[in-house]
């Protein structure tokens, strides 16, 4: 829709002559359609053989008597109390073998009462479908055999007329029922059954379009068309009132359905083809309202006059307006939908013109009204076309959705690939960081020990020292490897390995290691615990044990592990290493008075505790040394000392 | 090939020592011979196979990295051919990579290369008596494998499905540094039964056949068919 509009805007100037010729072609085509319609509709509907025609009648109307030939139009628009009486004759051969005879009335307005030999055999007013002047309902009645006489028989028809148009009686057929009935059936199918079928279809489309409008409020065109269809359906099942009843006034108001319905269709066309809603747009419904008001409040005559002089011309006017709007749409949009609408409206307009000509007796046809039928068919076609278009739009949405799925999948794949790359980069970065840490840890421990092994081996006379240094180096290597393992923040798991190593180290020195876990559950778990924290803590404990073994000449070392609750009520792990050695005197500044090595060891322990955020407490006396390490509430993320 | 012998009256325990590094080999031989074991040593896989073909030792001590092959193959062969021979792996670090891979093919203990001579002899004696050594880090590795995780942690494949909750409790105790006596106290066992449990655990971790290995790898999602 918008595509076509854009196209016309861009290349409008250049395509003008082409467009003009297109419009001319369009109008020529519409003219052709109109001519074809006229020609086709001039053909009379199915009729029996003319052998059974009865055309010569004597008409008694308003007291005057004259002979007439059917078909005949009455002069009056209303004749209920003293209806025109047509009397004629037909011959019955008296041959029983021919079977039953019938009277066939192919077309009449508005009602007939058929009498044969003075006995009423048919009153069409009892048939609601036959009471509608806009339906071309035929009637057939079987003449009871007992009524028939050999030779001439009398047939009389009383024609009831109640408007809004003049009375009409088409040619009459009297003959064997089996000869007349096929054409009766064909006419019933065309003029009674088909409108019902179309109305049913229209009702379904009204529901579909109403649902569509409810779901898509921004497209009122659907709602308008649904309303038009609903009115069309109501009109189709409307009964023409003959007697006064509680609902007769309402029924009379419903006579306004045609102008109202055409108003709705005009509104739909305006909205659908993207016209700006005119300021006095509601005036479209004014004629319909007028007719409805006349039906509601006026008498029968006023109602008929209103319909005839307001309703019917309104319908014609709106049809012409519709044709013009659609022609404009064909001009600007040049699409299949407007073209199709155009052809449909031409057909309806032609039928309406023919009907009008028939009502006004300009054309000697048999007063077969087709505008209503063609209009219903057109509405159904429009509804079907819109539904089809909607389904196609849904398909487009589906294909859009599937292409979106493909796009999303592609984007997802790309994202996944970049995520994998990112992950690899992160892994590489983590690996590099880990390598740096490993290098530093190995340098701190293993490197120093290996250097001392080299130094000792160069001296050549201290084999015992070499062994000790190498063993320390291996011990440290195991510590480093051990610390790389994920212990899930449970320092107890690291201490378990340390205990083994410490016991192996102390066994040759004949020093006992007492291991006591005071709190059964050990120490709090620290999810933020990292390998470098573990290494610092284990090295600190190593220093404490080594000091006790080497310098303090202890015989027994006790390690106790417990969980303490600090002033703030937070559980904190606490590791205590106690020995029964001779201790080392601490200078007031905290420096050990003992040898250089012990002093360095103490400094190291303080620095390691500080790096982990742990508190170190050292008490040394003649009775031994006690190192108490209180773990932090939370281990620091960064190694403050080493950067 | 060197052979150490001693003249102790009691029937000496025979050991085949497979170690390619000569000084290490000497050191271990000295430690074992001093303790009264009868040690035969081999430096390569081929030598070791030749020795095993001649006589079945009571204990096989083997390094993993050998000049002409991998100690794991030797352990597997020995375990199949000589089921009565106790097998120990000699490890530099006692890390789970080497120890666990040796256990899954049939070893029931490990020995650190730098252990003190008395410890070396004691460990072999314990092993012969049915007590397998285990370190905290090995125990930790095994129990972490018993915890269901979407992805198995890195390291050699290990199927812990056969371990009983009690055995897992014992491993937890060892991993956290408790002594056998403490573990026995906590779990209501007698102290003497704990080392026997360790050997059972090792036996349960052993993968007996190639088919079983494939089955277990499938079970753990390590391979997909």
C-alpha cells in the first residue's frame, strides 16, 4: 500500500500520460462491464413453456372494469382494502393422465390471493419471503382436482399492494405441475435460497471482521465493514410487517437499513483508501437516520415516502460516490484491490440503475430486482478479500519471525564465538598471573634453598647441610604444588597436608608434634581464600616449627586449631603453635635478642601475617615460645606487600 | 643390574626396585637392605620385566618415568600376572597425578624419594602387613571426586562410585589432618582397622580391565560413544 503510494509520489510527474491512459482503460472496462450486465440481465429468468401462459385478464380496479394483458403495473401504491382483481380463463383438457395442475406466479408485488372457480387456493401473504418486494419470490399452488372442470375454468387474482412501489403482476402460468415446477424451483433457488446463503456467509464475515477490529483497534475500517455486514444480515432476515405488532415500529425503522448500510460502506471505502475523514463525515448517516425516524415515529405512508424519496436515492448517490472514490484509488494506487472493488461497484451500480428503471417503468422488464443480491455478493467478496489479505500479512509475519530466528541464531553464534575468545583470553591472563605467582613462590622458597645447596656443595665439607637444604627445597616444592589445589576455602585441608610434612620433618629430630583441633568443625570456611594466602600461612607455620626445632631445642611442639568469636561476634580461625623450648628473649622493640637467623625468621613471620591480614602474637620466654595466628574475617584480595 | 643381599635369618621380604636414577636407586637400596629386605633392582622397564619373569617378588617398587616406558604399564602387568605382589609407586612429590594413576592400575601405596631411610623401611613393612599409606592431598583428591560436580575436576580419571560413606568419612578425616587414632575415635572404629580401610579404598579405585576402564570413562562422561 505505502509502497505503491511512494512509487506514485516519486515518479508521478513522468507517468502522468501513462496513468491517464490507464484511467481511460479503466473506465472503458467499467463501461463494458455495465453493458454486459445490462445484456445479461435483460435475459428473463427461467420460465415454463409459453403454451401454459394465461395473459388475457379483466381487471376490476377502483370500481372500473377493463381488460388487460399481463404483465401489468397497477396505478396505485396502496391497495389493501379493495385490491385490484384480475379475472381470466384457462382450459383444462380434463385428461386425468396429465396429473395435477398448478398455477405459477413468477413475479408479483406485493401479495396475491389466487382463486380458481371461486375457491381460494393460495394467499402469498402467509409466506414471509414472498412479502418482500425486493425479493423476486415466485409462488406456485396446486389446483385441487375436484375444483377443475372440463373445458374453461375461471382464475382470479387479487393483488394486494402496500408499497413502497406500485403493484405488479407478471404473466401467469397454468398447466401441469410437472411442467411448471422446474422453473419455479430454479427461481426459488436464485431469488430465495441464494440470498439466504449469501446472508449466512455475510454473517460469518461480520463476526470475523468484528474480531479483527476488536484485536486491531487502530484499523476502524474493519469495524465499519463488520457493521455494514451485520446490517445487511439483519435486513435479509427482516420481516415486512403486515399487521400491527409490538415490534412492527422497530421493523419499520429497519427499512432504513439500505441507506445506513450504504453509508457504512462509503465510510469503509473512505477509511480503507486512506482518505482524511471529512469534518461533516457523520452526515453520511443522516439520510439513514431520517428514514429510521420516519419508520419509528411516522405512519406507514410517511415511512414509504421517506424510503422512496430519501432512502433509495441515497443508496444510488452513495454508490456513485463509491465508484468515484474507487476510481480515484485506481488512479493513485493502481493495485489489484482497488481495481477489483471498482469492477464490483460497477456491477452493483448497474444493477441499481436497472432496478430503478424497472421501478419507474422506464424499461419493460419483469421487475426482477438484483441490486440487493449483487450488493450482498460484493460485500461478501470484499470481506473475503480482506480476510485473505490479513492471512497473507500473517504469513509475512511468520516469515519475518523465521528470518528473525535465523538472525538471532547467527548473532548468538557470533556472541558465543566471541565469548569463547574472551574466555580464552581470560584464561590466558589467569594463567600468566598464576605463572607470575608461581615464579615468586618458587623464588621465595625453592630458589633460596637451591642456592644454599649450591653454596654448601661448593664448600665440599658440609654434606649434612646439603641434605637438609635439598629436603627443605623438596618440602617447599610440595607446598607450592599443594597450594595450587582448590581447597574450597577450607584451610583445614591445607593444614592436613602441612601436618604430614611437619611430622616427617620433625621425626628425625625426635620432636613430638601434638595436633589438637579444639573446635570439632575446625575453622570457618573462607570462599575468598586464594593459594597465595595458603602459602603465606603455611610458610609462617613452617617458620614457627623450624624455629622451635632448630633454635629453641624444643622436645614437643603443640599445634592447636580453633574457632574464636571476636569482640564483634564474628567467628575467626585461630592457629597456635607452642613449644617447650628455651625461647628467645624479645627486645622491647619486638626484635629477637637471639641470633640473626631467628630474628629474620620473626620478621618473615610478621610480614607474612600482615600480607594475609592475619594477626600474629608472639610470646617467648624461658618456658617456651607461643605463636598465635588469628586469621582475618576476610582475606584480602590483593597481596599488599608484593603488589 | 645390582643386587643387594643380607644374611638375616628370618625369611627376607623380596623387593624388586625399578628406578632409573642411579643415586636415588642406591639410596633406596641402602635404606631397604639395611632394614633387612632382599632387594633386586632394575633401571629400565625391560630389565624389570626380565626380573619379574624369573621370580615373583613380594613387593614391587617402581618409578613412573622410565627410560623405555611408563611405570603404569609395569604396574598393570604385574597386578594381572602376580596378584600377590604388593605394588608401590616411587614419587618425587607424592602428587595425586602420579599416585592416583598408579592406584587405578593396581598400586596400593606410594613412597617419597626423599623419605628418611627409617620411614622408607617402615612404609614397606606396613604395606606388607596390609596397611596402605595415604597422604592428606591424595585423600583430598579422592573425596573431591566423590562430590558430584557437573564437570570432573582436572586430574586423572577416577571412579569413586564404589566407596562407602564410611570410607569417604575416613578420607575426609585424613584430608583434614586427623590421625588414624582421631579418625577411629570420631567414627567409632578401632584404631587398627583404619589402615586396612585405606587399602580397601585403593582396591576399589582400581580399574581391572580395559573394558571396565571404558565403562567407567563412559559413566563419568569422560568419553562419548
